[in-house]
């Protein structure tokens, strides 16, 4: 396993988002299109700023149904450059645990937490 410096790790912004919409893509048996709410941008609560929502494609369709994902709070890599996947664009990456037997496992906060909270 290659190691990275702490400074490199600090560059990755991981935030908690709430999955507010999920769509199976008709041309893919692997990808689900998620709409993820990250709350008020930059935590400017009460400033009248719009909520930060992003479209994120996740390769978990073989393991989770859209119904299982709706409303879940999960960690996402927030500051990745957008990536075009077919005709869709992903604006982040969902983070899951790897159980070693081939299937991803969702990670959830164990108590209430504001949307967009930064994981340090």
C-alpha cells in the first residue's frame, strides 16, 4: 500500500450529505444517480443562501436499491473535480466501507449532525 502525507490527506474535503433523490440509470446496471443535499453552502445559516445540492453517481446499484438509499446520511468526497460518466456528470464521490467480500457497506453518522458537516 502506498502511503500519502498528512498534507495530501488534508486536501480531501469529506462532508456529510443527505440522499434526497435516487434514480436507476436505464443504460447502466452498476450506477445510481443520487441527488445529495449538503445543506446551506459554507454553513452560512440564516444568510438566505441556497442549499448546496449535487448530483453524484455511485456504482452501488448491484448492492442497494433506490429505496434503501433514500434519506440516508453518508460521507462524500466533496471537492473532487467533476467527472463525466457517459452522458451524466458526477460532482463528488460517495464513500463506503469495503467488507472484503465484494460489496460496499454504507457508513452513517450515529447521531444527528448538520448537513455539510466536515469530517476531520
